[in-house]
C-alpha cells in the first residue's frame, strides 16, 4: 500500500515514514494481553534512554491524549499542599500552563517575560529567592510559537538551589535536541508521539524522577483521569495502563523508536538543524524577517513576520502550497501576523528546496512582490 507523502511544516503532527504508518496495521488485539503490555514496558525504558536517564532514577508514565495532557498532569499532580508553582511565561505554550494553574485554582506565580528575547535568568532567581513557598519551577524548552529556546539547564540549577523541582515542557524538543535529564537539571520532561518521535498522535508521556512521583502519592489529587501517581502506580502494580491506550499509535511509536535509534540522536539532530538552516536561507532570500534572533532560537521553528504587502494573504498562500503537498502554519503571537515553518518530521533539505519552489510560485500567484517589503517598524 502506498500513501501520498505530504511535507508537514506545521509544529506537529510531523511527516512520518511509510514504515511507521504501516506499523499501525496489525491484527486486532486486546491491550490487556501480555504481548501488548510487553511493548509498553520496553517503550518505557526506551523513552528514559532517549533523555539519557538511568532506569534506577527515572520512570515513564503514559497518557492517552495530545501533548497538552502532560502539561495538565504535571501541573495538577506535582504540587504539595501549601506550595506554589512558578510558571516562566514567555510564549503561547507557557501561557497555556499559567491558564491551567488558574483553572485548577492552584497557587501560582505567572512570571511574564518578553516572548522574543532571551530569558533573564537573574530575574527568575530573584523570584525564587523572595518566595520560599515555590516548589515547582515550570518552563518550556522551546516555545513552539516563536522558536525561542529557554535555558533549562540554568533554570533547573536555580530550581534545585532553592529546593524546588524543575518541570520542563520538552514537547517540541524531545527526540529533536539532545536532552540529558541529570546534566540539564530536569526532574520532569514530557512529550507526545507525534512530535520529535515522528509517530502518530494520541500517545503522550512524562519521564520523571521516580522518587518524586512516589512522594506525590501524598499530594492533593485534583483529577481522576489525569493524575500522575495514580497512572504510575496502576502500571507498576498491574503492568498496563489504567484505561484504554491508543493501540495503533503504540505500534506506530514502537516502530518510530526503532527508527530513532537507527538514525541516531546526533545524526537526527543534525538533520533537523540542517532542514531549519535551509528554511532560514529560503526566508532570508525572499526578504522575510524572523521574530526571534538566530542566537536565541532552538533551531527547529522559524517564525516569520507577515510582510507589508496588500496582496499578502496567508490563507491563499497556504492553500496553494497545501494543494501541492506542503503544509505551512500560522503563528501564535497575539496582535502580530506571523507564520511558521518547522523542521520536525521525516523530512530533509531536498524537501525544503522543493518547498521554496512552490512557495515562490504561491507568492507570484498572489502578486506578492519579492523580496518582500516591510514598512519601517
Ligand atoms: C505541541 C506542543 C504542545 C502540545 O500540543 P498538543 O496539541 O496538545 O499536542 C505543548 N507544548 C509545546 C511546547 C508544544 O510544541
């Protein structure tokens, strides 16, 4: 069976290989069977290894849902009574975390920072030094809305200096940028199968310090379905997920992880960075401005500002590209017209060269002049 190959430049789900797509086609199986549970047990270990954690110190906990479910679980499950969460808020995804704290009625500090500038780590330290009730320091590794990279190693070191835990949304960096739990001072990280792993959506996971997960047994339970300890303990005691897992996505993800190890951490990282560099070259050639300076970017997402051209129509340009197999994506910055080109999936430099041929045709088709123009602002 052959399916058409689309090049997805949106921030996940990403382009997958045919072998990952086809891995979903398996005989029907009840996920309570040992044969299926064994796949999950192996996957738990593999997911700890991808972030170089030791099996004695870290555990993987699965959830059935998109990446956001892991943010929800970490925030609602890791806060002891009487303590606070510090949300380092410098983008759309960390703003979502602050919103979650609000919805759960958690005690939290919404520490807002500019979304297009490198984080002021000393300001984070001042907040930590001034408030002894903070227990969870929450940050976002790569703010996928802008491509801004946060210095999680420094944030984690500060968290530990002030006896806090470091929880990092690594959803758009896991299996993309090399991550090392201990060296990067991360106690909890998370992701979803459809992002860096290049699998299907529906399976998300948290990798975290087992000792802290065990301790969280005594923290307030704020959700029945989305509680970290409950899900962890059920798997540990019964060898299976508490509720129905996304069976086909699990098969696809097992295949995707095999392909991850075959490609290799560094080679894969270099491929994504190479794709990103090619995207930036194309944008630069056409005169587009980026939101974040190169030295502050994670190197996976290019967010470009809409040009000041009366013929610029993102919807039309999107449709032109989409009909030709390329998906581009709007930005996520309030009050500013931006679009994004991401380098997450099973794509390479040749795909980006082909994309820019089509993208330039789209601009010409819409009578947008190139190089694109900006009024002085
Ligand atoms: C994709 C992403 C999420 C989760 O999005 P879902 O649509 O729920 O999968 C969360 N944080 C970051 C940084 C992301 O890139």
